[in-house]
């Protein structure tokens, strides 16, 4: 069994630090939980609109000012 690669480790870490669930983030993006999971695992891609919405979510809801480069740095 191969090692699972986390595509966006900074995004996942900041969700954990902020106590944000995937369900809560998905709701804020008007996505289903499954649709967000598919984006997080690389099955589908994040649009720029998705990425900016996530960045704004962190600014407004979590209290962090993170760049898109930081949040979406690829972890492979």
C-alpha cells in the first residue's frame, strides 16, 4: 500500500488549526462535502473562484491572512 500524498498540506493544516470542518468549508463554498473532497484529493481541480473564496473564508471566518500561494502549495 502506497503512502497517501496530501496535495494541499498548508490548507489542511490551517483548517485543523482553525477548527474548521470540511462540511463547514464546503457549505461556505456552496459545494457538497463530496465535491470538496474531490477537489482536495485532486480528482477535480479548484477554480480560481474556489481558491479566492477559501482565502476569503480564512480572512473572514478563521482570522488568518493567508496568500493563495501558501494555502495551495502542492505537497507532493
